[in-house]
């Protein structure tokens, strides 16, 4: 399992793989936080070489 570091976060920001404007459609701070958790989970799954669809299907 890979460890999170600031380089990974910076690379995601610089390559456009962050959700960006999608957060504008969250009506509350709780909605933004929930979206942030899901996006973070998906990026972690990708960083560990797994397929996000199947991983989320397994979890939920």
C-alpha cells in the first residue's frame, strides 16, 4: 500500500485530476466534506492499482 505524501497531492492538483468545480454544486459544508471523502477514496484506490468501480461495488 502506498503512503500519502504532499507530492501525490501536488501531482493530482497539477494534472487536473481533482474534482475542482464539482464542489460548487454541493449545497452545504457537509456535502463538500462528503464529496471530498469520496474523491479521496477513489484516488487512493487508483494509486494502489485497483479499479475504482469494482472496489466501490465491493464496499457498498
